[in-house]
């Protein structure tokens, strides 16, 4: 999954827009998000984290 990183949260948490929601990832650094950039949602289609 490709996350569109919008900004870094108040506690240096990466904040990404996913499905129209801003999601903070505590304990997850930008490198982990980049390395884990693709995932399947189980329906056989790839999800994209492009900003809505």
C-alpha cells in the first residue's frame, strides 16, 4: 500500500491519508512505510493511498 504522507504528527508520528482519513502510525517510521508499500486487501486488488 502506498501512503501519501501529509505531515509529521505532534509526536513525530507519520500521518498518512488512507481512505479519506488521516491516520497516525505511532512507533512506525517513514522507512517502514516505504518498505511496506504494497499490500492486498484480500479482494485481489491493490489499494492505493493517494490523497483523496
